[in-house]
C-alpha cells in the first residue's frame, strides 16, 4: 500500500470504528463552522465566505480519502461483519440449498474461518425477497464477491450523494451543495456504512427517490424496493397512507408482489416455507448490544444492562412498547396535520421515527437521517421553495446530531433530529406563517 495512505489506513482500521473517534471528534469544530456559515451565510463577509469554502473543500477531500482508504482496507483484509453473512446467504441461495438452515450455513462457511462470535450468532434474518440482493454474488468466490459487492455499495453511495444534493441543493441553491456534501461525508455513519459493507446508501437512494416523487404512484414503488433491502422502510408507507395517496399504496403493494414473485422464480417456492420454519433469531441475539441504537434497544440497555440476551426481551417491558407507540402516534399526527410548508419536515420526522421504533436499528443506519439533516441545513419547503426556519434550532440540532454520531451514539442523533423535524413541521403549519 502506498505510503501516503498508511496514516489513513491506521485511522480506518476496524478497531477505530469501534472505539476510537479521533478524526470525527477533531472534525466537529470544522463541521460546526460549516453549519453556522451555511445557515447565516447572508451575514458573512467576503473573507468569511472564502474561509467557509476552504473548510468545506478540505472536509470533503479528507473524508473522501478516508472512505477510499476504508474501502481499500476492507477488501485487502476482510472484516468479520457484515459481508461474510451476506455472502453465506447468497451462496446458499445460489446453490439452491436452505439459507435459513444454520447447519447448512456452517457447512458453506467452513473455508471462511468464522470467528466464534459470528458462529454463535449465525442465522439468516432476511425474508426471501431480500435475499435477491445477495443471490447474484453467491455465485462468486468470497473474495471476488466481496470486491464486487463493495464496488456496488460504493456506486450506491455516489448515487445517493448526488440525489441528496440534487434534491436539496440544486438550482438557485446549488452553491449550498458543497456544504451539504461535507456534512454527509463527515457524518460518522457514512464511513461506518463503508466499513461494514452495508446497503444503507442504496436504501437511501430509494428513500430519496420516494421523497422526490411522493405525490405520484411511482413513489410507492420506490418504497417497495426499499423494503426489499431492509424491512424498516415499511414504516415510511405511513406517509402516503395518512395523506390518502391510495395509488402510491397500490404501487407499493404491486412492487412488493413483483419482488415476491421474482423470489419465487429465482429462489424457488420452497424458500418461503423454509423462511416460515426457520428457528428465528439465534438465542445469543442481544437487542441490548451497544451497536443497537433503536429506542427499545436503548431503553432495554438502560433497564437490563448490555448483556441481557434473547429476542423476546422487548415484550417483557410493556412500558417500552408503550413509549414506542407514543413516538409512532405523535409522528403520525404530525404527518397527518402537515399539508403545507411543514410537510417535508413531517416526512423528515417520519424517517427519524422509523429508526427510533424499528427494534433492529444499528448505529450505521443513521445514514437515513441525511434527508432530514439536509432539510435543516438548506431549509427547503414544498415545491423546492425556500421557507422560513429557525436557524438556531437547525444549527443546534445539526451540530448535536453530528457530535453524538461521532461517538457512535446515533440514538441521540436520531432523537434530536426527530424532535427538530416535529418542531419545524408544526411551526411552519401555524396560521401566522401561512399568511
């Protein structure tokens, strides 16, 4: 590896992403300056704008290089999580054997030399339509599949970042695209997504495509594709449901039916019976593990500690289920009541709510907050028109979200963004702001 990449690789080692957050912590003052300069750009002098541009460009370059270094590292030295599981499920599907049979997965995994931790938790959690994303790579040897998968994930990242800037910082606001890109790249879950070979950015692509076309039936189809990647996207269907967009719901149902049919054709009808007969989540599954940054996971961790095991812990705590229901109901009310300038912020609140209440939310899933964070930074309203917003609220929420994420505490990032989105949605719907 060329010498210039050595320091970046040292930062990019897997252990860094687990415990050391030096680069993200050091970047916080710079990101705070970029956020403040963007929100109060009209008050900046020419010199201030010049310095803001330099900081923005430096941040984009630094984190682009970091992510490329992480990309190189995970291909040269594959990490345990998460692609080894993805490849095993794809390999089982490709050879026509049961991807939900633990013994079958252990047989396929023998050449990989899995760690005891991976062996203990080895199980397939995804429904059959979701296996379609892993199936083509299962025909390749592990190292070739890893490289092909990571290149595909990198392409998803580039597409998602382009869509993010094109959606929130185009036209008259094109000059804000660099600041938005800097915040997105320096958001810790972005680098974690690369390090864990996760599909978060492809899911973000589907969410952004839905965002752009949510008033048309095709928006529902994009949500169906997102659900096929990970089931948590299913909760976003509350938006067309509460706004009475029945054609979008029909398109979503049609998309899911089409993907289910594709799974039957490609994987065989027996895979659905295998899914229903599977043993379920492994006995060692811990919703309380630190990487789980959902609302129920965090509350259970506070109540029982980080070592409590079992997939049924959630149902032993009715107060936690009640809290999740309250958050979901409050979000649904905000979405239902927001029909004007606050509607995009209500949708941002819904994205944050899905991460809060979905029990399987992991720390790197917070990438899905980027549309809401972009809305705070750029301040777009309906039909891509500028809306009045509270810059102080936006600045505080963005900086706090970035800070908590730098320490991998993305539950608090999500909670803060959710609160800010709900507040802005209701504030912008007040009659005094509509006049």
